[in-house]
C-alpha cells in the first residue's frame, strides 16, 4: 500500500478515467482512490448496485415530484376500487391499472406506487442516518480504545461486548412503547424516526468500533506514527491526521454494508408496529397489512417485499464491490 | 443475524430464494373444491331455523381461540360463555328458543312461569317447577337459587362477573356475601326470601323494570352450598342442566356429557340433542377458520366472525354455510368533553360531519363483515331503537363526508381553520387501526389534523378508562365498541351515558356525559313497567345522546359466521348477540 490518502472513492469520474488512461502509459503514481475506482469500474455487479442505490436516493429525495408526475397522492383513499365485501381491490393483480401502476392497498385503496416511493424515504433516511450515528460513535471510540489502550481500551471493549450481546430488536420495541407521543419539538412519526435512528445507530457502533480499534492497534506501531510522535506531534494530530486517513477504507466498506442491515431493521420494526406512525408510508408496515390479505391479494405482499429485496441487494452488491476494490486481498 | 463474518453475496442469494418462494406460494393461493356437501344456504339460520330436527345423538364440536374468562356462572362475562353455560346451568327465567328477535322473549325455566310482580314493581315472586334436579338427583330448591345469587356479593373471591343484581337488591352494599355471612344457613341477604323450597320472593328497594332480564343472566344461576368450591368452581360447576362437565383443561379442551338426572319434561327450552359436547381451544384464528371450513368442527365457540382470509374462502366457495347476523354491538368514536376543543359541541359536530362513514365502514369489513353504517346510538336489537333515524345524515350521499357542514360547524366552534387532536385506538385490533386511519384521512380534508395513538389493548381500564390519562394524552377521539349485557336501553346505555358511571378508573362513560336530563330519563325508564312506554323513553334517551353529539356511530355491527353442514336446529338469537343458540343445536 502506498501513502495515506485524503481522497478515496470520491474521486470524480473524469479524473478517474483520465487516471485509467494515464495508467496504460505510466505504471507508477496512482493513489489508492484511483486504483480502487478502476477496480470498481471493472466489477459490473457492483456498478449495477451502485446505480440502483443512486436511483433509489433520487426517488426518495424527489418523492413529491414523482408522485405528482404519476398523479397520485400516497394518502388519498380510493375506496371505489375496493370490493367492500372482502376489503380487497376489485381489479386483478391487486388493482393494477393505468392510473395505479402497482395497484392499490386493500381496505383503503391508497396507491401502492406512491406509497412505495414515499416508503423509500423512511427506509433510506433511517438506513443512512443510523449508519452515520454508528460510524461517528464507532470511529471515535474505536480509535481512542486502540490508541490509548489500558483501562480505556478495557472499558470501551467491554461496553462493545455488552452491546453486541444485547437483544436490540426487543429493546427497541419496548422502548417505543414507553416513548411519549411528542418530545423535543417532534411529534408522532418524527419521534419514532428519531428514536429508531438513535437506537439502531447506537447498537451498530460496536461493529465499526471493533474494526477501527483493531486497525488502530496495528497502525499505531508503524514507523510514520513513531516518526510523528518523536517529532513532538500532539495526540490529536496523530489520531486525526496520521491514523484516521488510513482507517477510511475499512470504515467506508462497513458503512456501505451497514446501511442495508439498518434498512432491514427499520422494516422489521415497522412490520411489528414499532416503526413510523400511520398514515406515513413504510415498506414494513405495508408488509404487515399484506399478511392479513395474503390469500386474496398476494400482489400487495410482493410489491413492498420486492422493494425491500432490491434495495438491500443493491446496497450489498455495491458494498461488496467497494470492499473488493479497496482491499482485494481481504478474506471474507 | 449481523453482517460480520457472513458473505453478503450468500445472504443476498438467500433473500432471492425467499422472494422466489413467496412468488410460488402466491401462485397457488386459492382453489380447493367444495367438500362440505349439503349446506342449508346463505343466511338459512337468520330469522328462521336451519335444518330443523329432533334427532338425538352424536357429538357437537365447538372450536375456539379464547377460553371462557370463567365457567363459574357467577364470574363469566363473555357473551359466548353465558350462551354456553345454559348447557349445564338453568335460571329462574331464560330466553325462549326462537330465532332472531323472538329469542329476546323471557320464559320460565326453573320457575313455572315469569314473575308475579306486585307492590309497584318492587316485589317479584316465583314458583319453582317440581321436577328440576341437580346432577346427583336432588331437587333444585329456592335456597340454592338464593345462595347462587348471593355469590355475587363475594367480589373479593369471585370477581369478574356482572353485578346487576347486587346493585339493584343491595344498593348500599350492606350484605357482606355468603362467605362472610354470620347466619347459620349463609342465607342472610334480606332482599331475597325463601318461604319454602319451591317459592322465592325478591324485594327491591327501588323498582327496576329490567329486573327480570337480570335474573335471566348466568350470574343468577343456582349453586348448591355443599358443592360450592369457591374460586375453583370454574373447573367443575355442579350441573342442573342437560349436560355435566366430564373433562376440562383450561385453554385446551372441555368435554360435556349428558346429565342423566336432568328431566326433559322439566325443560321446554333446551333441545339437548347431542350426546356429547366438546370444545377444542387453539391459538390461531386463521387456523380456526380453516378447520371449520374443512368440516373438522361445527361452530366457533367465541362467535367473533370469520377473519378476512376465512371470509373470502367461505363466501366464495361455501356461501351456503355462512350466516350474517347482527351482533347488537355499535362500533363508534366517542369525544371526551374534558379534552379541548371537544368541550364545544360544534367541534364535536365538525368531526361527525367531516368523517367519511363509507370508508370507515369498509375499514371495519364492509356491509357484511362490518355492518351497516350506524345512524344513532341504540343498537337495532334494543326495544325503542330505530336504525333509520339518521339525525346527522350519516348514511346520506352513500356515507360520504359532509365537508360543507363540517366547515360551518368549525366556524361556529371558533376554529375555522381546523384543529389538532389525537385518536386513541387499541393496538391489538387491526380493524380499529384501519378505521382510525380512514377517519384521519377524511378529517384532514376539512382541516382537522388527527394523530393516531395506538395504546395497549389489554389496558383499556387504565388508559382510555381513566379520564386523567385521557386528558393528559389529549385523546379527543376514542374508538371503541359496546354491546348490551341485556337488550334494553339500561343494559346498553347506562354505563355509557349515566353520570354515576364516570369513574376514575375503568370508566366507560368516555364522553363524560353529566346531564341531569339523561340521568332522570334512566330513573324514569327503571320505574316504568310498561314495555311500550319503556321503548319510548329509550328513544328519548337516544335522542338526547345524539343531540349532544358525544358519539360518532360507525356501524351497527354484523358478522359472518360459519355453520357446518352437520349442524341441525341452528338459528341466530338476539338474546346472545346474534350467536347461534347453543342449547338448541344438534348434529346429523
């Protein structure tokens, strides 16, 4: 591995293409970021995953625009499309039609496509934000434990062990039950989102923390760190200017792989009724409703199921690709 | 399962498999031919008797997901348990074995006839039949009946059952119950006299025109003192009916066999056709529907109606096995007056007008499994009710919201731009959450922003039943349902509308109605012995409640029930919430 880098996977495409072109002529002089990008580009599966993730993010960000384009509101009832006797859509395939491309929900006839689009917001928001919480906590605490060792390391490591052994899902479900309906200026769904992000993130940091601690343990004995230390560099400088840049690669990999896990946790919580509150759309909640009407309206179970499946698969493929690109010798 | 150590690609492959499996099972949903043979037809047991027969023998098989809260007649409060208890216990009077509303008629059971009422409705005298017996052959005496009723006073040992008789006969709570009774025969209650073994006299401190309906409840059954096992009585009640307990394991099964000492000549109510009655208890409602449809069992003991999946299978393939009775329940939203802005009648009316009644009905299961859109607050089974009286026009315009009127009322309430409130709904009732969402969606269109709060459905008494909690949590709309304990305005409405029933805990007067005119009407109702005049007062009560805009009725509830093709002598009775009259059932 070459020198520490500031600029990893974020190298922009033009630059990378240029680098690849240059690479054909000159063998030397490529940063880790460029090497990784070149490798990533060769991994078609990872690229497909990456593109899907990008599309999903755009869908979530522009949800109001998209639903306006298809002319459907996610909370609008269309009970004229529901058979009052059974509560299921009258049309075939879950009521699919030119107006309702993915059909309508049983009982209330809300447009499934619009709700899937809005559901992406909840899934991605919780997925990303809770990963962010986990990464910040995990990196800071992991680096401190690894670098200083001693009682601090013992303390942080035991806390990590404890959290890893904690029944996370059960804890969140019981926590949601006691959290008030409004707090910190938030209400209803806002409170639920806040709690989910915080708690999923809090239980996620030991995974990053352990990796960072392990890497720090080996890095702190390296010559360049010794050199900095002997030149009288302060602790903060060593931690954040010498060690952290070399930790970026593993942190990036584990972050991309943590997001889909968080999305699944959110879906599970919503499925169990501990997620966002109605009428906010969420994939897990849709699955929960679908269970009741599964016999008569299997399409309604398939649609959110596929949405979750595609999202998680895309993140995983992309994350795998990033890992292979950053550390091709790494074992799984 | 966390991502460390496992291959992401491998787990991705696993999820692909799961979705694949989903697709395949989805493809084979439905289909399955009719194996049930000759069903009596859709609604064959509504207002008439299906498969009328007097053929004896066979085993009648109940299945349920919920055991009785207690099989002790003093303690049970589930409607299905009261219905079922008639297999092994009798009362002075009971409901006639007739389909539909005719089943509301009281007839003599242990008593030769209905009461001789004297002393301005304050004295009820009964004479017992000569050939009524216990399962050991001894006669049932008036003292056994008195002792059985006295058990209602022992609430510290025998809690949970209805206490109407206790409240009417001893309003000041002077008698301390048979277990603390100092008299030798433990029959110290002054209000009931037993001049001889065949005569019993009730002396009421104040007349109550529904008194005889209270005597028809299971909690007025005789219990023999030497057989009273107190809190263990639920395990093996001592029978005086056509069947007796043979085998009972709570939450698993119950087997009743014929009581040979019961004399058919003494009982004009119970057909007692099968030789054996069994109850099997499982935990999964969908499984219950499947087994019924398969023909493994005959009746759903709990009579809660088919679940959405079972409903579709039953109606599409075996419509002839399905009945659609009214349950006597009204499902409604109620507005606690202590929660602002529902102290203002116009804000209450705004919610009534602004709700889409059709979408709430669909959320509750539609016109068949949910019921007709409710119009007022007296269930159709209660005398004096008039389902067509629709003061707020809830059924007009196909149940759509009346936005114009809602906006007008909002202006009168001083909130022309709407307001914010919270809907409280039980978290264990999918249909109630669906109704809350439907209400939320339609109210939003008139500017009323409603949040939905799902509370623990096992904690009704301490959450929505506690006015302080309701106020603190800002529950402006509570979604609930109520059915009559006995079919009268008193049996239905008193706990909901009378000011005496505003309780600190376990409150049912959610609207916190404290109206002397309503209280007076109940007093008048209780002292009125003429059925026609009673019905008229019931109508007036209903009018006052509706004019106060305390309630938004959702549906006059109906349910879809399964009747196996083996069953004979089946009919739905208004006396037990539209359930089949269990004691009349037989099997082919």
